[in-house]
């Protein structure tokens, strides 16, 4: 039986992937966003938006190669979140 996805699982997955902060917002909270920038403009059935944030040291930000490597490693980890086992436990 699969585990029900909840905000704690989402936040834990985000932090496990390297995010410093993880936030969840209701898509209806974006009513003031310009056309084309609302979550439902991209995915009509969208109910929530997950925001992942991280910090980079000044040394990383000042070195394009280091920044790109750090960013790509984090994105790779975050992209793999849907393949994780947190919600696929049976």
C-alpha cells in the first residue's frame, strides 16, 4: 500500500535533495500573477506549488564553473525526487 503524500514528506524530500528551504503554496494564491505565470496556465489541474530554495556561498557564486556544478548536482537530486521511495513503500 502506498504512503499518502503530505507536506512533511514533500518538505523532507526537498531537503534531502539539497534545498535549504521548501515551501508549499496553494495555486489559487497566484490570482494576481500575470497571464502566463499562474500555475494553472501551465497545468490546469494544479492545486499546489512547491518552491525549493538554497543558498550559495560567495565563493561558489563568483566561480561560474563551481556554481554550475553545484547547481547541476542539486537539480539532478531534485529531479530524482519522484523516483524516491518515500511514497512508493508497499
